[in-house]
């Protein structure tokens, strides 16, 4: 039976030494203890509670919150569903910025400072990280729904230009996370919930108004009931949208232009009425 001979020279070469040091450094980067300040409390009252949590490379903020919930704070309330940036449930304010917890990597946040996690401020607080966003669903119901024209062909189908279809596709990416509503100063700071529908629903109204088959006219409501005039195009909503919808440039500004055309440009209004009648 043959035996494997021991290596003649066991001294590490410069390359081996570098690799070992690098591996040790990589291992310590993969495992670290981070500090978290999480808002705890109910119905608008509460305080930040500090937690230390071991984290590993690749974790997102929602992972850390789940670890803390599992090991240190079983009663911590947090809303989430998909953990894939698609359900819009895990919205919160992370280090003061409206973000999805499941799409915010810990490695993108300053490791020297605690990660601050608090509920969205524009909506009534329920408990810990959970807010009551039901106002948004009531707003949606107040917007005139899709009203298609009669079919273009006897088989009940329609004909549309691809460019017209493409124009509204961007708006359909919305996941209703309401981060844009949270950051909008008209709702957040001025509390105009009774007079202004907010950027999410201006996107929704734009998707309907620009739909090539739709025949309804939502422009008077946008001006009078939905408060589009409150928006002063600060673009904060566009900056926080996780779906990168160009809320202000592609939805709000064209809707504002329609309000101007309808209420302050009588010739343009007549042309619009005439072309709509021809379609019907
Ligand atoms: S651009 Fe308008 S809707 Fe968007 S955050 Fe600013 S004020 Fe609100
Ligand atoms: S428009 Fe963007 S930020 Fe606003 S609710 Fe939809 S996905 Fe969220
Ligand atoms: S859990 Fe669904 S978007 Fe974050």
C-alpha cells in the first residue's frame, strides 16, 4: 500500500500569505454586528429602540428586521409580503429616506452609523413600522374608472397605435408602495389629504387619461376635486419611486397641460371636444 508523502517545505509563500489574509478579511466582512434603531410604539406615540444584530453579506434591511423580530423582539410589527420589491408592502423610512426595506441592502448604508428604521410619516401610525394606508384606496375609488370607446371591429376588438400603448406602459409598473405619497410635502407636511390625491393617483389618472381607448374626461376633477394645482413639481416623488416611474415629467406635467388647455385655452378645448365626438 502506498502512502502520500508529507510536503517537503510547509513555509507559506507570499501568495499563500496574501490569500490567507484576504480570506480572513473577507470572512470578517461577511459577518458583522450592526446597530439598528427601530421605531417602537403605537398610534403615533413611541420611541426608537436600539438593537445589535449579527448580519451577513447580502442582507437587506428587511432581513435584519426579521432576525431582530425572531431573536430579540417577537412583538415587533412589520408589514411585508413578497420580499422581491413587487408587492409594495414593506415601505418605511430608512435613515430618513422613504424606501422599500426588502430592496435596501445593508452594504449600501454607512456601517459606522446605526440604521434608523421608522414608519412612513404621511399616514396614520398603527404600530411599530406599520401605518394605515387605507386612505389611498379610498382615493383610488374616487377617480373615474376606465371608460373604453365602442370596439373598432365587428368581432369586438380595437385598433391602437403602438406608440399610444407604449406611452401608458410606464405607469402600469406602479406597485402601490405609496413612497411617493409619503415624500410629497403637500400630504406629509401640509396634510392636504382632503384636497389632493397625491403623485400615485396622478400617475393612475394619467394612465387612464392617456389610454388610447379611454373616452372619459377627468380633467375637471383633476383641477377641482383632485387638487393637481397643489403640486409644484418639486420632483421628490420621482426621486423615491422604486419602479423609476418618471412621475412628474411623464404624468403630472402632461396632466397639468391638459388642465391649462381645458380651462384656459378655449380654442384648444373646442378642438378636443370635436376630435372626441369623431372617435365616438
Ligand atoms: S412633484 Fe408634486 S406630487 Fe411630486 S412630491 Fe413634489 S409636490 Fe408632490
Ligand atoms: S408611483 Fe412609484 S413610488 Fe408611487 S406608489 Fe407607484 S411605485 Fe410607489
Ligand atoms: S416585501 Fe414586497 S415590496 Fe418589499
